[in-house]
């Protein structure tokens, strides 16, 4: 069995935290929203699944060609990668975030989160074996290489732990 890379270990560790925490919610809690414009906990989980699958797709694209090799990420993204974390501020995502669905059931979330582990493993293998050095564009942060997308996927999971904490406080009230 191939040993996990540091990036894959970090990703799995953060994803395991999300999976473990999911056990604490029922479908009513997963669907409760603090306000009309806010996400529920379930929508947050759905966002993480959808976004991570998008990041993995970007990894595959960037690792399969040399397109945009000379393009750069923006300074804010370079700082994020250097610090290995998002800034501790509320960030506005793309307009598509407004259409994030509620989960059908908790088992769906568990299954989809678990599938991400296999998908990230395959993406990590591709990154480590590819001779290509392409980049794809993030909607607000410039161009990322396959390795940067891999790092970004884990950072994104950690970033949303702050939002999860706020939603947990709402659910306890």
C-alpha cells in the first residue's frame, strides 16, 4: 500500500473531522437556517462536497496539460498558500453559492464525503506523476497549479470550520 503524502494526510484528517461532526446532527438540525440568506449546516456540507469535487476536477485539468503555465495567482492567494490558510474573514463566494441545495439525508452526506477521500487520493497520484504543469483559473484568486488546487481543497475545508462553529452556536440557542 502506498504511503499517504502530507497533503493527502492533511486533507483526510480535516475531512474526518467533518465526517465525525456530522454524526451530531439530525436532518432537522441539518436543515435549520439562522436567516433566509444564510446556509443551514446541511447546505454547508453540500457546499463542501460540491466545491471539493470542483477543486479535484481542476487538479485533473491542470495536471493533464501545460495550459496557462506562466499565469500567476493573485497576491492574496499567494499569501494564503504561503500561510496554508484562508484569512480569518467572512468571504463572499461565487453567485452559484446561492443555489446550494439542502441535503436529502445524512447518509447522502456521509457517502459523498467518504467518496472525496478516494477522489483526492487519485488526484494526489496524478499530481505526483504528471509531467504537465498547467494551471486553471479560480474565479477570484487567479491561476492555480494542480498542487495548489490540492492544497486549496484542504484549506477550504478548514476555512469553513469557522462557519460551522457559528452554525453550531445557532443550533444550540
